[in-house]
C-alpha cells in the first residue's frame, strides 16, 4: 500500500466551544449551557442518540454566525466516556468525497470522476451496458430494465473511470457503538431501506453499487445493521449484499479540532 493510502484524511471542525446539554426538545434542537449563557443549537443528526444527548453530558458547539437561521449554533460533538463522537452527519459525505478524489481509499482508488447527488437516470444516461453493448436509455434501460423498476431516489455519489463499470455509492453515518460494534441505524429509516432496495436493481443497468458505513468515533471495531432497531433496513441490506451490492466500513478519529477518516477499512458483519 502506498504512503498516500496510509495517511489519515482530516477535515478541520473549526472553532468549537464546550458546554453541557440541558435538554433536547426535539430531534433537531438542543439547548446547551455554555459559560455564562444558554444557547439553542441545531442537531444535524435526526437519530435518537440516547447514549450521547442526555442532560448534563459534555458537548461541543460551533457558532455559525448566520442571519438565515433561527439557531446560531450547530451541535458538532458529544462525549462518550473519554472520547468525542461527531454527530454531524454531513461530515461522512465530505470525507468520502475528498478521499475518493484523492485516492486515499484502496477500494475506490481507480475511479477518476466523483459526482454527488445523482439519480439513476443521470447515472445511466449515455452509458452502455458492458455485457451487451446496448445503450442504456435515460428512463430505465430499455426492455432489460422496465421503467416501473427504475429507482427514483438520489444517491450520494457516482464514481466513474475508463474501463470500469460506473459505481453508485450510498454513505451512512454511524454514531452508535455497543461493545465495539457500530450499529446503523439508531432510529428506523424508511428512506435508508428504500435506497438499499433500489441499489439492488442497478446491476441490470450496467452499474455497480456500494454502501459505505463511516463510524464517527474511534471505539468502533466493526459495523453491523441494527436489526432490533430497524428489521426492515437490516433485511434490505441483506438482500442488497446478496444481490452483489458491496458493504464497506471505515472509522474516524475525532478531536475538538478535526475529524479524520482512517484509510484502513474495518469489517462489516451481518
């Protein structure tokens, strides 16, 4: 493995202020006690986060200085024992995009084009099925892929390279850890199950598919579906992997200054 692949890819978190959680009135709002004042902070993770967001727990917030929002702070980190956990679900996509573009991850190093937020129609447009040479139509791939089965969702990334099948990627943020296992999701997600069911269909259109779990905490040794929390998502993931969708997992190091994506993958376990 090259030196480039071994380095941790990091994104600065900006200036954070430590405080204590007072309450979480709803899934997107937290009341945080800072030195000398109490503020409202946006929670960018709609999950339950019960082991992280409880009254009195240490958290870190960032002042966004925006006139366009009611809340002037984002809740970025929460303490779990002696480590920090990032609960901003926007970072995994940013980390994956940068890692894919810079060739940091072995699994994605050969791709030369990285595009965000694509529909299957956009991914399939003007591409050709590698097995048959038949043009894939924009609206579903012709007779080999009926329009009624064409996924309509937006997928996180489309990766392309000369001589390789295009790859659709869904990135999932993992914040829950139980005995070293990162579990996703920590709240039922119909959208997540739907994305996996749709990824299952892309092979017939000449594309590959992958779901990437990124654990935003350093105590995760492996990642698995949270079957008790969301049996539908777990079943959709099982069916997708059986149909050829890859499931990969990575771990982050987190500090009050940065979040870093470790290039060495960790196991995904059923």
